C-alpha cells in the first residue's frame, strides 16, 4: 500500500507552543550546519535533554530550551547535562533577557524560523566511553522513533 500522507512524529505534549517554536528554529539552524538532532533524549543519568545534536565528526551538543524567565529559574538540573556533551547551549527567544543565562554556557536566540548563536559554548570534550554511550543512545532513539512512524505498536527501551 502506498501512503499519500507524510508520516509525522507523535506530539509529545510537554512543551509549550513557544518552546516548540524555539525547538523548530534551533532544528533548522542545526540542519543548516550539518548537524542531526534528537529531541527529548533520555540520558544515562536519567535526565532528559531537550535537544541532543551530533555533527559528522561525532561532536555532541546539548541545547536546553528556556521559553520564559520562570522556566529558566525553575531549572536546577541543567549542570548535569555537561557530563553528556562536548558543548552545552541554552536556546531562548528575544523576550528573555540574555544576561540571566549562565556565562559558562552557549546561548542561542531562536524563533520558529531560525536561530543564531549569540554566545559560543565552551568546549569540554567527552571521554571516549561517554561519547560512545551517548552516540549509541542517540542512534537507538532515532532509529526507534523512525520505526514507530511506520509501526506505532513498536515498543522500545530508549524512550
């Protein structure tokens, strides 16, 4: 049977419309820079990263989306993400003051159409074992989600 409609991923429901717009703009930015991303990726620590992206060399970025001042102030878990990436960024919109974000993280401004890096993230290279584990988690999640688009009854261990 030939499908005439595109397969779309299921809606998660945890993110606000503003956060989804930021996610889309960041996704477009990452794609334009030849990076692939997975959203809401469970990490080995038990935390869930908003966006994990990899480039062709295997460099791993985590982008934590903050759609409001309250969202940023309520989040105490973000320092843990450093253990799972080479670079850590926050992404927000121009209505959230940039000076509120930690200086030792990168910063992106985004809307639904694009994003830009306004502050580069310092590099903190992962160990080979952590890189391998994170890349495997990324690959398994991406493959499982693609499989679920074709067969929603598939159950998996990553999500």
